[in-house]
C-alpha cells in the first residue's frame, strides 16, 4: 500500500509538464524603410546615449539632470511601483515550491453533562491532547497554470521596469525643455535690456531736440511710449521666467521658494540630427517595450485561464506525533498522511468561461495598444523631424530679416539726427527690428526644444563619435 502511494505521487510529479499557453506570435506593424522627413545621408548615425542632454553642452543643465533621478518625487513613485511589481513576480514564483507549515496543538477537553446522546458511563474529562506535526502541500502544475501565472507576473514586472525607464526619459525631457525655454527667456530679457538702453537714449535725444525747438512734442511722446512698452515687455518676461524656474525646482525635487537659477546669456549648442529608421523605435523606446511585455503577460493569462477548466492535483503530506500527555516521542505516537488530492471543476455558473473570455479580450486590447504605440512613436519622430527642417528654414529667413531690420533702424535714426525724416520712421524701423530679433531668439529656442522632443520620440537621443573627435 505504501509503495502504491509513492508510485502515484511520483507519477503525478512527472506528469506536471503540460502548458495551455497559446504562445501567439508578436503582432507586426508595417513600417517604412526610412522616415519621410529623414535627414540627409550625411548626418550622424544613431548611437544610443543614456545622458543624451549632454549633447547640448550646458553644464548647468547637466547638473540639474543629475538631480532628477535623485530627488524627483514622481520618479520615486515610479520606482516604488516597479519594486511592487517585482515583489508580485517573486510571490508568483513561490507557486513552484511546496508549502510547508508547522502544526502544534495542546488542549484539555471536557464534555458537557447535558450533551445529547451522552452515555452514563462516559467520562466528563478527556484529559490533555497534544499534537506536534508538519504539513506540506504541493500543487502539481500539470496544465501549466502556475507557470503561466509566473510568466504573466514576470512580464508585468518587466513592463513596470520599462514604465520606469519611460518615466525617467520623460522627466529628463521635461526638464531639458523647461531649461531651454528658461534660457530663451534670458536671451529675450538681455535683448530687451539692451533695447531699453537704446530707447532711453532715443527718448533723451527727442527731449533735447524738443528743448532746442528742432522736433515737435509728438516725437517725445512716441519715444516715451516706445520706451515704456519695452519695459512692460521685460516685466512680462520676468513673470514667465519665474514660472519656468519654479517648474524646474519641482522637477529636481526642491522647494520653489529656495530655488534659483542665475540668468545666463551663453548660447546652447544644437545637436546634429541622427540618421535613423522607423524600425529603431521598436528597439529603443521604453513604451514600445512596455506594450510588448503587456502582450506577453496577456498571452500567459490566457494559458492560466484555460488551465482552470482542468482538474487540479495537489500532493499533501502530514507527519508528526500525537499524545494525550507530554510523551510525544514515545514509540507508537507517530502519525503521518500522504496522498494526492484532485479538484475537478463541475459547475461554477460559467465563471471560468467568463474569465477566459476576459483574458482573450485583454490580449486583443494589448495587441491594439502595441500597434497604437508604434504608430504614435513613428508619428512623433516624423513630426519633430519635420519641425526641425522647417524651423531651420524659417530661422534662416528670420536671421536675414533681422539683419535687414537692424540696418533699417540704424538708417532711420541717422536720417532723423540729420533732420531728413520724422521720428515716426525711427519708431517704425526700431519696432520692426525688435520684433525680428525677438523672433530669431524664439525660433532658436523652438529648434532646441524640437531637438528635445525628437530625443524623447527616439527613446533617448544620441551621441556621436564624430563629435567627440572634433572636440579633441
């Protein structure tokens, strides 16, 4: 009898090897061989770099980016979520091993004198009863249910790690974008400060000419209007800069009340665009990898849902000793129980059927999300490549316009000093020059910001060995 039990248990253990997971292939998305807005073949090759923001060559930005991964609370929350997912995966892994528990009991029993069917000669007190045993149970994973649950949990943990990488990427990009806009505001502020000084000199000139009865009073009013307007524009820039500075403080995990970035007029270098193909987003973007992990998890969930329709086999073992006193080690007090248990689903109100349908629907959802993520990734790269191309052309035209506007403003002022034109011509020319020069700064800021967006779309930017060689 004992041998038969051992054989049954051994056979059950050996049978645990089937798997109900469908192992569906990863869905494919048709991608072009190159981007519609692809850079020229002479641009640099794609070379992934973790610290992609260093391509801008700004030490202050580098220092701020280092603070993001140390003190940003949103990133800390994403890290905690990843730790939780890993813990769930470890918990699922425990299903592969037996569960062993210790059992101990010490009791003293007494019957009620009025218990029904109690015989007259039955004692009231039964005395002490002590049990010391170890119980073990192990589910034989014959249909692969436990293994599928482990696969799903591991895939979810990997997806959580990808989500953490995406959160880091987005936070770094958000910080870089805010910093670039801050420096663009600094450049505009410097331009307005220089313009204020020039307008102040022009205002003083009109007053002198009025006192000398060379110019009419309206010239003074026009000059004063121009001067106060540019002062107001400078104050508006201060509001925008303060808001950007506070946003950066939050990103690096510091209080806005105690955070300060000194103004700087130093230009930020624009990185060269990479040579890349649409297929690169499948390998580089964390959100694409996350979507792929969700498909793997959903595929494994289908296997677990299918396995729920089949019997579950469990091996149970109980061993120890029992005695009415404290002599547990006395020969004859030992006890044991060993054998398999089968649980066969008969009726559940179609619960398992609904769970399988939900698993199949979840898989279809993850496939659709995966395709959507890839298409969105390609679109984002195309959008930013297009933005960079057109912004470069617009910036070139604006540079030309700004240079012409500066010359026109100088000529108008010279003619005014010589008495050959009115101050209205000066105001018109100077306003046009200021607008053109501010547009130059705005476009350069937008170009840098589009580079950040392109780095985000590509999944982390790039670095180039060619650039390193040129710097040496």
